[in-house]
C-alpha cells in the first residue's frame, strides 16, 4: 500500500531536502584517515567518473544527493 502511494504521489520534497542536509553534515564531519588510504579511495572514485569535469567533485560526490 505504501509503495503504491509512493508510485502515485512521488517522494515529497522535504524528504529530499532532509537527505541533502544530512549529506552536508556528513561531509563537514568526515573522520580523518590515513593519507595513503584516503588517496587510494579518491583514486578509486576517480575511475568511476564519467568525464573529466566530474573529477572536480570527487570529494563531494559520495555525499551529493540529487532528486
């Protein structure tokens, strides 16, 4: 029943806004990690970027929540 309601009405805008705000908070409070593992993690993310313009967002991309 709830799934049918979501399909019919869609997800409310306030839910997206809450997820966006939570993503910003998560980004601002990222735990510091070892430099080498951090560099490896960024390099792995860069392999999945669609084009060179997306590389500018490699830090923010995992926290970006779009409709």
